[in-house]
C-alpha cells in the first residue's frame, strides 16, 4: 500500500514538471522561436534605458541573419557584426555614416548605439510582440516594436 500511494503522489509532480518544462521552453528568452521572429524584421526603438525616444526620431535595428545587423540611430545609418546564440547576443563595434543632426537627435543616437553595444541578452515577449535587449545583468536597456512601415524579408 505504501508503494501504491508513492506512485500516486509522484505522478502529479512528474506531470507538473513536464508541463512546466514544455511551457517554459516555448516562452524562454532567446529561444529558437525568438531568433526566427527576430531576423528579417525592422525593429523600431520605443525607449532607451527606460527613456522614451524622441518623437519622429526613428532609431531602428534589423538583424539580417545571426551575424549581421543594420539600422538607423535616428540620424546616421549603422552596420556591423552581431553574434546571436541561444538567449545571448553580442554586437561588435558598429560602423556609422557621419551626418550631422541637431544635438538632441545626436545625443539620443549616441545613447542608442552605446546601449546596442552593451546589450548581452534578448527576448521577444510573446504577449506583446516587443523585442527587449538587456545588459549583462539582465536589465532591459532597449525596447522595440516591429516597424510596420519598415522592411520585411
């Protein structure tokens, strides 16, 4: 009788573990599902380190594949190498064009590019469709939405 009751109590625990593992795999930051949803989409920045971007200044990023990134800082275009693996990313030092814009736009662009280069993790929130880039400690430093007027491959 003791063996029978042990089997009954372990079954719900094992079932709970299996459901949690399966559900967590679908929602985990940086899963292959997120990588597939990341590439070929232009992402429009909503905020940089918690500060909303300036109106009509479009800071964007596009992941061409798991190794190349392009976009706009709001004034200048940028391009460079990126390494995407699991839930991690590493943006290599970026190249940019050298146009001049008003100081407020240039300051925002500088903060945007600096945040991109310091990002170490990413995820796409399944509920909102928003892309988050986070620093090494896991704190979100950039938040994006899909740019409906942007490119799509």
